C-alpha cells in the first residue's frame, strides 16, 4: 500500500532523453543517416534551421552527463539507441563503433548505480530503410526485429529494462499524416494506419526477440502517448465523460489510446476504432495479433497535459472551456494538475498492467541568470502538482512503478529545434556548458526523501542553498 506521505518502497525515480535529441555526432564513426537527419537538413522544416547534428554532444560528453545524473541522484535513466548508429543501413553489417558507444554508456550508468532503461525506437528510423518504404514496407517489422536482436545480444547481460516503441501516435501521425515530423509525409489516413499496423507488428516481434535472446530476465514495456481527458468538475457525469473521451477513437487522426493500446495488450483493434476509421482501417490478418499481442510487464505512458472534459446533455464528451489566462507552458500546453492522476487511473483500469510514467515535464524559457544559476520555479511547482496527482492515483489503488522526468537536459525539440527547454540541466549549445537548474536540485531532494518532501508536513528544502554544485566543471560538484 502506498504510504500517505511518501512513495512506496521500490518506486523508481528517473529521467529520460532520446538519441537524436542529445547525441549529436550525426555522421561520426560510421553512423548512418536517419530520417531526422534527412528532415532537419531540408530548408524550412525545423525552427530557425536548427538540426541535431551536434545537439548536446552527448556522444562525446556522456561521462560528464552521467556524472550530473549521479549528482541529481537518479535511480534510473531512460535512454534510446539510435538504430542507424548501430546498423548504418538499418539491417546487415553492424557498426561496432556505434554499438560500442552504448556499451560504454551502460557501463558508466551502472558504475554510477543508475539503472539503464533502454528504448529501442525513439523516432530515428534509418534513412536507407526509408528509401525502401519505411514503415509502409511490410518487412519493416522484421527489420526492427533484426535490429532488436543486435542490441539485445550486446547489452542484455547488463540491461534488463526494455521499451520497444516511443509514441507511435507521433512518429506515425505527425510523421506520416500531418508531416511536421520525420519523415515529413502527408499521406492518406489509410496508408498512415497501414504504417501504424506495421509498427505494431514491429513491437510484437521486438518483444518476442527480447524474451528469446535476453541474457538477464527482461522487464518489457512500451511508451505510447497518454491521451488524457479529465473531468472539469468531479461529478459522476463528468467523470464518465472523461473516461469516455480517453476510451474513444476519433476519425481522421491518430490521437487516441485504444487503437494503439488494445492491439498489443488485448489482441485486437477496438470495434469502435474500426467503425471510426471505416474504409481507412488497415489491412490485417487475425493472425497478426498473435504477433502484436505479447506479455508486457508494464504500460508506459507519456503525459504532459490533459483535455478538460464535461458531459453534454446526453452524456456525450464535450471539451470544457478554460478561463482566459489559464496557466500554460512555453509550448502552450495547459498546466493540468490532475493529468497524471486520471491518465494513470484510466490506463491501469483498462489494461490491468503496472503503470510507468515514461515521460512528464514541461517546456520553459530558461536561461542562466547573473548569479550563475538557472531559476525555474514554475518547473518545480508544475512537477510538485503533477507528482501529488500521481501519488493520489497510487493511494486509490493504481499500481505505478516509476516516474521519468522529461528530460534530463535541454535538447533538440524536433520540429521546434532549440526553442524549448525541458531539461533539469541547462545546456548552452554554443559552449556545451551544463548547469544544474533549481529544479534538478529540488528533484534530488524528492528522490532522497522518496517523495516525502512533496507533502505539507515535510520541511521545505531550498534548492538554491548549494549554488556551487550547479556547474559541471566545479570542484564543489566533483566533491559532493
């Protein structure tokens, strides 16, 4: 049972990042191109022409970065492997230098007593396989399985936590339907959902591959978008409408939970989704779900905001208006304090799996102040509110196993370039200097207290009490 004033024993506190967003070294040491390399190099596709060519230079600075993770006290770090760094052609010959990077990163994490959680696909699909049809090619699931085998064979003697796909709603919907994300296509919905079906097959084959080849007992999940609705007021009618909103598949877009979640967990597409998509539904065989549905150890969810919902006259789902000036992030996403509560509660009740919050955080417009610190009180307040909601869900019986803040450091935010800063660590992209933000020091205290400092009875901590520990090059940091 979850204690009333802390999180339960064994709860995992972590942070996350993705390969293309932080690694840089886009063509170093034999790495192949990805679709994000392709898109970012096209004029006008990314804000102010930014690319991930250098990003946070994590490929060369990973030891420094793991040191900072250790100073924050992370118990786990969710990283992603760049498919074309390991297999430059997407299949075939292995790039030993690229695979060796992840070898060293995992070893550094373990030496720092940080558990690696490895995501196999966080959007950097190999360019060479894109030329062969990408996710539209029925062989894409087998390609992904081959890549999975290479990574598992190398890392699974030390890695036990695995995530197959990150946010299919995004890399399929934004990448193939609306075109903001790589590979930047604007296809018909039927073709988009066919690509999505192949991605779900890839997930299933990847799980099979991990379980067949892992050298240590694997713990496997995936990390879809948590498309959350919450009741604008907690009346029975509004709660029912919010549940219905989270349970619905809407025509003409990919933003839902059930189309993506039912297939891998329950073994079929939802009837409501087949009706909503109609003639646009993908071609599939019933036997495909024997591949897609595989036993999972947890259901990951990436949740940042939620849709305020109220019941219409007949109980139908209606988006509730919010007042002018309602709090929002730099990304203009609303600050919805109960997003983790309702998201975790609904997904747990539907899929009967332990929940891991695989991403949560916010974009702010942070900078280094004249005192050398990065003061981000809004991030601290946001996370405090959301974590209290997550704790409330756990007190109500939701089995939540861990929380990963997005992100460990400021990084390349896809089509938005470097406009947004999500990190606990500030990155100066010109000098590559790292600075722990106030929120990093606050999160350190959350982890140390196992969440007890989130509650009113806890003694407030002062994250600005140790300014010397902020800079990666500071002797005080090395000594702490």
